[in-house]
């Protein structure tokens, strides 16, 4: 196991940050910790990177205990904290050189690992990190975390605050790194990024809701989801919430995702109910559940 | 699982080289931070120069060749000696000899005279027979600061005269200057401010700048990365501190050189000893800075703690501005725990009195003790984790 | 200006020295519409929004918000809009009640009105038990919902939302959007700037800014049809794939320096 957590709990004063967390990450796996802000993702990262001592339970990283062998772990992992922690007043190159030096290596020595990422920021190597856009900072921070060829890479919300283009590029980079035999634990509040991981843990309020592959989690969804649309979104939601067979209704972009209490029902019934409610341009179609549906169902 | 990096460490020479490189890399980074932040650069180099010049010129300009007048009702040996002593000092020029009390007002009104010395009748006789004689110092209080300084200077000269006399004569004389100004026994020299300013600057640069630079890494989140790296906490600390030792030494030298060459301040004692003591105090301040950074989570907090917790006591309780001897007893006791107090005693001794280690070893030991205590405490308080 | 349009921008431009942050953008937003204002970091969203809310003077072009001119009547604009951002919304060290009272006071509501609104708002959000707790101690989702309600306190014609639901859990996010739908249904115009494409899907119409220009403006459905893709994310990727990586080129555009 590259990463292994056994019944980890951690509290800050009265507040329980994480409770009874257990999961394993296999070598070479891209594992996602998916959950909203305040779910406990950062606490888990800090325990695994030896920055916090767990209140209860044990955890190992690359075979080392997070409490006993913290020095070995600090030598062997790469860590990118939640905010892209760079020296804003140092240039791109100076940041990279600095992190290489403290890990006792050089940029050249590990060039092959960071090459495809570094070429994208190399044209700006004399620019100060503080003057970079979010996407560029993110790439530089990743380079800095990779500079010493870590066996395990911890990325805490690497895509938060970054535009979709950079996010997409970032995930492509992670996929390539994975092929170079690096185990990656990544956290994100964006449910749509879950599908890009090998396996995910859905987490909320310090507890794990589910651990599995994204496909399996979606396939376990117990209900049939209907995409329901109408001309007035607010009235549509109001009407559905009053509907006696309603199991759940959530806005999902231009539609709402509707599930029914009954195992099977006539779509026409629902349509006539909505028409009676005065809605027009009604559309009702069966839809594929996604991770977000699964998360909401599990969090109910 | 053994890592590649650990295998390579087997060679001690390689390890040493790596450690040196890492250390130099770290220090280089710190210098980048310092030189790219104009604000801290200004604090580093602008402040010492500005302060020393301000203090220096403010004081020397005010009290140089001040015109005074004398109204001597005795005209005897003692008054003559005192007048000579006053006019011999470079601070005062005796511009006018008055004969009547009514002349005093006219003299002031002409505006050329800043002070009048009024000796009582039978000054010498009173001094010998009654063991006390009275002299009236009348100052032009339209400029209260100058008036205050003038009184202090004249008092100092009188005190000096009295001491000289008392050394040769068995019976103690007492000259009673009639003035409402508070007598400040420490303010014997214009150069008094140099040790004080130097202390403040070294404290400011060393303690505040280090604590700010460490807490900045906490704020940025880079401290997390440094912690999750092979760097040991003490290496981070040393790396943070070394640049400021250099800068503080430069600062101390600038202050001493400015005092010597611009204000012609004589440094009586050994410059080497002065240097050593300064380095000691710099290390004390750095240790305090590290201690502050273990408590403070933000740069703002570090700055506040440095200013309130260090600067204020240094200014108020170290004897820089208010003499320790004239403080209420509780404050005098508190002043003992302020490192700056001991440093000021040491450098005053070296700079102004020209004393050697034989006279300041006690203060030096106290300072060393404090330094060890602060370093020990900050190592104990320094967290290898985030909590 | 027609009664229908709450925001009208015509060739609105902002330059910083050599750099054109916002390049002659024109669009209208109708009353009660939920308008998504999208773009990558540094595309000019924040600059454009600053001009619309009256805190930054345009370099050229015309714009009217709630019927007021952005050049000559910025103070009237400020009275008629609400604003909420992810970075700053409420004071963490004030209680729920104190925050509501404070922001009500800023917009000049009478004490009686504030009290009324405060009770109404607290009961609507179900915050009765925690109305005396510090806002800092509330979960993010509650904070955001409260912040949105507070931005509506003075009955503004338009509410500007700056990445309102980033990091919020999916269920709370849905509640948030239900609140937005409700406000829109009651006639409040919603102007959302974001670079989270899932938020874009909820809007009636969206505009996508690329390098200071509006490159697309339509309903999410039509945009997806136009670009033949399934999601707004893909629409964005097709439009915004300008020579990567993108960089901010001017002042005030580094909106992502956190």
C-alpha cells in the first residue's frame, strides 16, 4: 500500500474535523478525495504529510508511520498545499531552484519528470510567481512538489480557483505522472473531477460516505433520475416539492433532477400534474445519474 | 521501502556538500526576499541612518554655542571658576555680563540670550560656611525643549564642578541650582543617544524582521512545504537568522561610523569588544524574534508583538530615554528583565567611559544567560508540525 | 432605456495604460434574468463588473445599470444593487443578527424595517437557534446563503454575485440556487460572474469573455447546440483555448492571487 489510513480521527478543541477515516491507496493509483469545503480533506492531507498528529487511529505513507517515521515521510513525499504555496517575490526559476536545493537535487537532475509541465511555464521563468495567473501558479507549484521525484504526491485542492482550461490541462498532467509510477492523492470540491480518478472517496462533515471507482458509485445509485424542464424554474421546483410522490428534486443546470418514491410510474402522470400547476414547455426524460447525484443521495 | 536519496547519503562527503548547498540556497532565498521588499529594505537601512541623523542633529544643533548672560552678585573665586567652566564648554558662550536684576528682562527681550545665570550674594562663603550655595538658572522658555536642555547642561556642568571640588576637599559642598526642571543625572553627554538608538535599531531589525519573515512563510503556506521537506526545523531557523545577523552587523557598524565621523563621537573603549557585545545582543534579539514567531501566526501579529512587547519596553524601561534610577521601584525591578537595559549599560560603558570587559562582565553574563534562555525556549516552542 | 433592460452596456471599454482589459463589450440584461458572466482568470470579468457596480470609471463606451449612468450616477447605482462575493461576504466576528443589522444600516433601512427584515430572514433560513452565534462559526454553505439574503435586504434591482458557490456542498448549492431562482422570480436581476462552468448551466443566458471581449452570448442550451457539445465546460474549453497558458497582462486583473 502506498497510503493507508486506519480509523483516523482528529478534533480541534470541540470540533471534530475527521472521524474514523479508513482507506488505502494502491501504488500508482490516482485517488480522489471528493467533498465540499470543511469536509475534512485538508486535515487528512496534513495528517498524511506529518503536519498533524492524528487524534486516534494509525496511518502509513510509503510504508512509514505518519507519527513515528515522520522524517522518512518528509524525505519521500511531494506536497502541494491548498493555496499554491510559492514565494511570490521569487521568480519561477528561483522558486524551482530553491525547492530543488532544499531537497538536495537540481532542476536538471529531474528534468524528465517535470519536463512537459515546465515547458509551459519556462517562457516566463524570469517572472515573479506573484505575477502569474492561477493556472500558471498551479503548474509551478506542481513542478516544485515534483522536483525531488517523490513516490507519493499529495495535492490538496489543486484546481480550486483555476479556470476550466487550466483545470483540464492539470488533470491531463496528473494522468501522465501516474504513468511514471507516482501514487497521487488529490482532493477537490468539484464533483465533475471525480470521474477522472481511478478511485474516489466521497467525504462530508469529516466522514467518508463511500469509497469506490467513480463508475461503481454511479451505478449503485438506487433510483431512476428524470430530467424535468419547464419554462419557469422556480415554479417547477415549487410544484415538484408539493408533489406527493416526490423523493427528491434538485436543480441541475437548465433542468431539475427528479426522483420518485415509487419504483415505477407513468411519466404522463407527472406531466399532467405539472400542467395542472400551470407550467408550460414541460419536458421529462430519463437521465444518467452522476457523481453529484450519488453524493447527494449518500449525504441525505 | 528505502529511497534512492537515502542510499546516496551513505557518502559523508556528499552529505556535507549537499547540506552546505542547501544552506546556501536557503540563505540566498532569504536575501532575495529582503532585497525585493522595498519596505523591509527601508526599515533595514533607512531607519538606522534616519534615526541617528535625526537624533544627532536635533541634539547637537540645539545645544551648541548657546548665548547666555551672567548676573554675578558675589564675584568671588567659586563663581569665577563656574563661569570659566561654563564658557569653556563648547555648548555655551557668555555673551553678556549683567549688573542689575532689571537687566535680565532687557537681555531676554533683545532675543540673543537664551539663559541667564544668577549667582546669589556671598556664593563662596555660603558654599564653605553653610555647605550650600544657590544659583538661579533663568531660561527663555519660549522654546521649552531648548530651555530644558540648557538647564540640563548647566546642571551637568555644575554637578561636575561640585564633584571636582568634593574630591579635593574633605567637606562636601552643595550647590543648589534653583530650577524647576527635573534633574537628569544620566544626561551628561550629547552622545547619550547613540547607544540607545543603536539598541533600538538592532532590536528592531533582528527581532521584528526575523519574526515577520518567519510568520510570512506561515501565512503564505510555504512553511507547510518546508516542514514537509528534509529540512530540519533548526536548519530553517538558522537559515532565516543568518542573513539578519549580517545585516544587523552592517547596521551596527553604520551607526558607530556615523557617530564617529559625523558627530565626532569619541569611542573610548575597544571597538573589538563593542563589536563582540553587539553580536551578542543581535543574537539575543534574534532569539526573541524566533520566540515571537512561534507564538504569532500572522505577520501583523508578529509586528504588533514586536512593537508592543519589545520596542516599547526598550524605549521606556531600558534607560534610553528615562533614567532607570529615577523610575518607581517596581519599574526598576521590571527593567532588569529587559535585555536592552543591560546592553545599553555595556555599550555606554565601552563607548563613553572606555571601560573594558573587567567592568561589563556581569552585564555580559546576564545577556548571555538571557540569550541561552530565549534560544532554549524557542527551540522548545518551535513546532515540527502545525499544532 | 427601455423598462425591460436592467443593464445595458454599449462598447464598454477599460484600458490600463497599453493594456485593454475590457474591449468594447456590449450586452443587455433583462429584468428578472439570471445572467452568467463567464471567463477565465484574467479575461476581464472583474474589471467589467467593477465598472458596472460604479467603482471603476470606464475608459470608453456607455453603460447604464438600473437606469443610472455609470459615469455620472455611480452613487445611485450603488443604492440599487446588491453585491456578494466569495472572498468577502459577511463579517466573521459579528453574529448573524449583528451582520444583518449592520448591512441593513449601510443601505439606510430604518431601524424598524431592519428589525422586521431580520426576523423574516432568520426564520426563512431557519437560523433561529443560531442567530446570536458568530458568523465565523457557521458552515460555509449557511454563510453563503445568509450573505445572499443580506445582499437582498434593501430590495435591490440587481444582485451581483462573484463566484457565489465555490466549495459549497452539492445539496446546499442547490438550496442556494433555489434562492436565486426565487429572487429572480420576484423580479430581481441576478448577475453572476464565475469561472465555474457548472454554475453557468443554471443561468438563463451566459456571456463568455475571452481576452477582454465577449466571444459568445446566448442561453446555455443554444451555446451547447452551437458548439455541438454536452456541457458548458466543453463550450468554454472550445472558446477559451487561446494560446495557452493564459496570463494576466495588466493591473487589476490578477483576480486569482489567493
